[in-house]
């Protein structure tokens, strides 16, 4: 299982073995990691699993699809490395990936 490093806004590091084929969100939520809510369970309808991928790993996590990009427009403090963790499937190539968690999972109000 790939070891994923999650770093919260207080710089606390939590390392989790996440099964291949699972998502970054699933790895965080089943381990009750604060910072990723995943309210929609990965259906790309809420953006409460927003995270920041370490810039060195962006090329290995794949590109965000149209639905993900639309949801990311709603996220406060969006950055070029913002992703929805429910849309990143874990594989052996992601062993050692670093994921940064936002201070809060707050959406822009329209």
C-alpha cells in the first residue's frame, strides 16, 4: 500500500497507508483525519475534500476533469495545486505523496 503524507494547516503530519484503487479522500476519512470532510462520499457534488497536492507530485496525480474543475471554482483559497481528494485514485506511483489540507473546508458563497 502506498504511504500518503497528509499535512494539516498546523503542520501536523499524519502518514496513512492507503490501498491501491482507493482515493485520497477515502484514506483520510476512514482514518478519521481532520481536514477532509468528504460529505458527498466522492460524488463530486460538495468539494468538502479539497486539498493541495505538493507541487512536485502534480504530474503524477493526473489532471482534474471538468466536474472537478467546476466544483473547485466554489472553493475558498483555491490554488494552482488545488484538487478534490475524492478524484485522485491511489496507486503505487503515489507512494510518498504529500497532501496539504486547508485550514477549513469553506466554500465561496455566491
